[in-house]
């Protein structure tokens, strides 16, 4: 069971899923789950996840089995795809490309 936290809202999901938090709307596996009513500042995922897209920063306490596209900072474990971040990136290992607006630290 994965736990996704967005601005104090907690959503539980089964296994790796695709998560998108953009324009105040939360999508899991392409299906809109809820509206958060305010700008997303940080998405925290406890567990492994697939692709992630977020207006704000992303923190994954686990691995990402896909790509990350974040408007802010990214902190995560292993990433099987690429990372595109508006801020800093800290990751354990990234198999493809990293594009960051700030510093990049791989292998924490």
C-alpha cells in the first residue's frame, strides 16, 4: 500500500501507480481522484511509484518506476526513467536523463 500526501491530504493506493498533481487536481492512473483547492507545493509518496507529474516539489520514500516531471525540487530513491525538475534533484540512481534548475546529487 502506497501513501500519497499532498498539502495535508492523504491518498492510499495499491502498488506503483502514475500520479499527477497539476492545476489543483489529483490524478492517479489517469483518473481524477480529487481537487485540492489550492496550489500544490509538495507531493510526498511513501512507497514505490510509477510516473509522477507535479506543479510543486516531489519527495518519494521509495523508487520511481518511470519518469518525474516536477516544478520544484525532487528527492527520491532509484529512478528507472528521467527527471525534469525546476529545482534541485537528489536521487539514489537515475537510469536516464536529469534536467534540473538547481544542483544535482546522485548516489546519496
